C-alpha cells in the first residue's frame, strides 16, 4: 500500500520509553507521561505522522517550556450525573484529562447505554481517534471533537476564525479493524503542513486562502501566515459553495459550538494562545465525547455484523477506471500498522536531531539505531 520507506526506524518500545523519560524530565508525572507517549505513538502506528513523533517537541515540550501547557494535570470533575461528566483540565495535558473522561464514560455507558462529556481549560489532546477507539475496544461507539487555535476561514471569508476541529467516529465491526473516521473538518490540518515543512515537501494547491484570495503552497510561508493571520485554511469542500465548502464550514462550526458551548468556555479568536498584546497565554481548548453501547439496541454482534457488511459492500463495489481498490475508513490505518508493527516508527532527519538533542540535554541512556558508531 505504500512507497519504499527509506527513513530509519526506532523500535516501538524504545520510542515509548524515551518519550516517557523526556516527558518526566519536563515535569510530567510518569503515569501521565505513559498515556501521552502512547497517544502520540498511536498516531505513528496508524501512519498519521502529522500527530505522532513529529509533534512531540514543538507542540508538547515547547509549550510546557513556554508556559502554555502545564506538565501536571489537575483533572477536576466539576459536574456529574449518571450519564454525563464535565471536567476542568486546568490547562494540563489534554491527553491525560481525555483518558480519564473516556474511562468514566465507558463505565457509565456500560450501565446506562449512553454517556456524554465535555472538557474545558484543556490543551491539545492528540489524535482524536485514540479516544473513540477506547470506546470501540470496549464494544461501543465513540464520538469526539475538539476546537483548536483559529486557522480556518468561514465560507466566503479569508480570516482564520476556527480550528481544524476534527469530528471523529469509531465503530466496532466484525472485521480485523473497526470503522474509524478520524479527520479534520478542514481541507488540511496544521500538523500536516508542519509535516510538509519538516520533509521539505510543498503543500498541494487549493488548501489555503490568503487575504487577497490567492493560494499558497510553501508550508513554511503558510505556517508563518497562519500565525500572523495573513492566510487561512479552507473548510472541507474548499473555496466557496460550488464544491461544497459551505458544508465543511457547517461541520467545523458544529464542532466549535459543541466544544465551547457545553462548558461555556472560550471560542474562535480567543483560542489563539496569544494575549491582545502578543504574549503567550493558555489555550483553554474544549473537547466533547459521546459513547453509545450497541448492547442496549439490537446487540453488539448484530451491530458488528451489519457495520462490517456495509464496509464489505462498499469495498466490493465497482471501481473507477485505473483505481486499484476501494477503502473504508480505518482500513489504511490498519494496513499501516501491519506494515510497521515489527519494524518500529520511521523518523525523519529532523526528528532524529530532536531526539538526540533531548537525550543529550537530560543525559538519558539511549543509543538510537540511526546513530553512526
């Protein structure tokens, strides 16, 4: 399914142990660090490198260092009913608060069939599909979304107003992998542009709009422009209404509303991570989660068999000329894991340099496979 991999690999356990040790060196409690490292590596296991090791330093470590992310997470349940939970993450690790949230919701859905929750005063919670997969592994349906720093323009606009705002569903099937739909509601996410910049690859045209209505393809220029508010990502469907951009805009707005309104927390431009005078400040992100237990409907086996049957029907349908196969959501991620599970995580040259610098900074006892003797 993929091109020949030329980057060196780090064994999964070594990558996990190293990232945990670095998180601990930055002040993250070890149990929390293990959750955070696993979330990041799950992204690489699925082949979604925009949210894996690629973001370890720039999104998490650098934010701890600049004070916009607290290493110790005070997970406070501020409101709870038999089927709902509201958590204040107190600007700690969003992944730690989300893990606790999903544990609680799965337990509630086991008893009552459905449960929902929201988190506020949070930070980046990693790959959204990690949380919905927790529900799927428990035989349930998982749904989540999160707002983010403003980078997406509304249809007919050019100003970055909302985040890339993923809306994610994972559902159990009777196949070797679940139906896992995990993507941003924008044409591209910030992490993918960061990945293009690191790999020296231009971004595809038509994903970004400038103040003048033009497009950009240089990832470094895009990232600078996004931070300065001079350009914006486009919602799913692209520019205008002709190709359905207004539909993606609607989905992005749904995620923005649910992420903020369920907790009464900040939204749109207030999530920039910058104060009015340009200083760093906490992001105060919001996330929402829902868990549905099929056992309370027609049963888990019926659900899995039907969901699997739908996926098989879609993959068996007539292919377009020149197309080799049809995929269903989650299949490519499963295939990526089959390819990588015995090899490890592939790391680019920039990540290799980051890992060695972090190792040396904290005198950690690691020698990576890519290092020359």
